[in-house]
């Protein structure tokens, strides 16, 4: 799951949120307020906005590039999947 940390909902953050929703990926948006302690230990407010997958972090300049690459990978993966069912000639009630 992707987690997007932001402290304001400026235009850039709104674009990232829209992209995450468009991609239909599991994500959460954490709006970090002045007194909020919801940031991981290795992030501070100067790093925001930031995106993480739990292992890697991307800063504001890297977020769009990462999401675009991920979006292309997901589109390719989804295009190779099929909902088709090829019937077993010996048992037409069963998919192969």
C-alpha cells in the first residue's frame, strides 16, 4: 500500500491524490497538521510532500516520476490479464 504524506492540499498534493485514485491502487492519504505526530521517524515536515510504499520514500520531485512509471507498469500488467474462460472440450462446464 502506498502512503502519501502532505501538510497542505496545494495543487501538487491534489494532483498526486487524483493520480492515486485514477490508478486504483491501495493507498492512504495522511494530512500532517502542525501538532500531528503521524510522520514516521525518518521524515520531517521539511520532507513533505512524501510518498512511501513502506520500504522506499519519494520526495516531491520524485513522486510524479515514480507514479507515472508505476501507472505504466500496472497498465501493462492489466492488459495481459484476461477474464476469458477457455472451456475444456471433455468437460464443457469447466474452464481450462
